[in-house]
């Protein structure tokens, strides 16, 4: 081999070495580029909002469902996020209405969501939520519900006659922005009967409906009882990892389906013919199968356990207040009140106790008015007891409260009229439609011949008014402010 050939061979080797190094560099660059692209894709994927309903991604749900700050980022307050009530209603196919249940109209700062036969009301700036539960709806009420086809979901509904109420206080108030109402996860789970979680690390919202949770309970418990066998209210136990179960004799109880340590035990033993879960008070009203007596179980929702058991000798027992100090009882078609020790406070002799709650906008307990007074009905006439069991007004009046007010909100109680006096309204002459205003502590008459008693909120202040007859011949009526002119 000549010297020239050796040089050419050496040059060729050097060129190949350079080419190899170049290829290696290109491959390294490509790997880096691909890695960067994969990282960017992963980051972008994490940043892209995702919504999963019952473990299936719903691509139609946009991030507008989340409440955002001024920079367009998901707003997080003390680790909590807020969800658009209206958009979530559309996502889940629930009916959404403007205004709250007790108020009709098109007030966008209030709304109600219908799930099954339950209407949950949300009010901007308030951390109070209440649910109207229609019990045994009439055919007409079901028709009204089924015909609610307004495409925006904004319409009035007729109030049902058979209604029970539950009240909740949540930690965070409802937010109102650009005609949209946003609620915290806590408030959403109450009103929508779902579990819902937001994962900020991958910007995802995970929703599980009661039907989905029921499927999990069925797989976890062989003694699971299908929801078709009991009230919808009991189905809400599923949100808290519990389900209704049934033994081989057909007796009902409650058990955990999420806690493996409690797989072979019960939260409430299978010895009941009837269960009725009150989510607002975390209680189970029960009827025992051996003696048909009513009782009440207090639940610790987080620990999935019964913390207190109230038994009774009555056919029906119902908690009256969140404090659980008093209970409405029923025996042989008559009603009375007992305390938590079982002592009779108001004798079990009355045909009715309490008012029609849905008739009044500011009543939070139908049985105990203003935390002190108990309306009672005997032989078609209404009277008044104190919650201590003292008879204040003998049953003698046609109705309690002015529930047909035309000029403002209906009224049954007027607190602090003057000198600390609380007034209560009774209809004493049905033929003439005359109301009277009486001292709720003594029963003494304050004003009679009233054609209307009503309340108005004026400049942020509650004012109570009465219309009374000043000329019986001409039926001329005069209106006065109870607190300033009476």
C-alpha cells in the first residue's frame, strides 16, 4: 500500500468518525426534543381540565364549571374550590330553577336544584342551605315536575302540599359572579346527592352518583338491600360509605361498604322494619320489627357508627330541633312532645303540633316558633304552649298565622314588638277573615279585627305591618307599622 493510499484510508476513517459523532449528537438532540415534547405534553395534559362522572370522562364539561379568579385560574380558598350550580345541573341532567323554593320569581342570586323529589335551595352570600322534600307527591305535582321543560331551566314551580324540610349550615357561603352561583364541594354534595372531588395536580373533577355508589355497595356487601325497597332519603347514606342492608328474615339495618374493617359488622343491626335517614341531623328514625315502636339513632357520619340510641313507647318519634332536646311523638293518632330523657313535656293529646312550614319565608322549625312557642291543635282549634310545657293560650282559634298575606310575606310570629314582647297571629273569625295579634308569653290581646298581617324587607330592615278595620260600616282599612306605630 502506498503512502497516498494510507492517507486516503486515514481521511476516510476520520470522516466516518465525525459522521458517527454527528449522528450520535443528532440522536441525543432528538431524544432530548422528544423528552421535552413528552414532558410538555404531560404538563399540558395535566393542565387541561378533565371531568370524570362515574369513572367515565365527560369531554363536554368545560373548565367554566369551576369558579376562577381574575387571572382565569381555578379559585382555591383554604384548599377549597367552588362549582357552578347551573353548569353541574346541566352536566348531570338535574332540573335547575331560578329563585329559592319558598320564593317564586326570577332572582338569579338564588336557585334550587331538583334531584328526585327533593328541591335544594342555594342563596348568594349565605352558608345556609335547605331542602324541601316532597312526600307522597300528588299526580298533579308529579305532572308539574315532569313538564318542567324550559330549556334554560329558569322557571317557577308550584309548591307541593306534602313537604318536609331539612336545614344545613356549611362552612363557605355561596358565591355569585356574572349571574352564576357557585357552591363549595361540601354544599354541592348535599344538594346534588353525589360525591365530588377536585384534584389540583392534574386539574380534574371526579363525580360519583348515588346509582354508581349503589353498584359499589352491591359488590362489597352480600347483604346489600336494593334502593327500590326503601325511601330515596335512605339512599343518601351511600355518600357516606354506608348502605341499607337486609338479613334473611327481611329486617333492615345499616352497614359500611367502604371500611374493610367493618365488612362483617353493622352500623345499625338488622332489626328494623323501617328506617328513615335525615341527612340534616345525621339521624335514623327507626321502627323496630318486634314491637313496632319508634326510635332514633344518632350517627357519627365520619366514623360510620351509632353514637346514641333513643328508644320510645310511641308509634312515631321525630326530632324537632338540631339540638335534639325535644321530640315529636305520636300515639293512637295523637301528638305530643317529650324530651331526650323520655319525659312528657306537652301531653300526647293533640290532633296537630306545628305550622305549615312552607307558608312562611322565615320559619326554620315548624314545631317550635322563635325557639320558644309550640302551636297545638285540638278539636279543630289552635292554641299555644311554651317549650317548657306551660299552656299559654287555650286552643280556641280557627288558624295560626296569617298565611295568605297579599301585601308582603306571610307572618305567624312578630319578634320584639316593643319592650321585648313577642306577638303571635291567630285567625279568630273565619267568616269575616279577622285576625288577632296576641302576646305570645301571656296570651293577652294586642290587636284584633285585622284583615292582614304581613312583613316587608325595606332598606335591609324587616318591618311588620297590620291592616285593621277603622270603620266597620264602610270596611275602611288602615295600615300601621307594628313596631313604630302600634
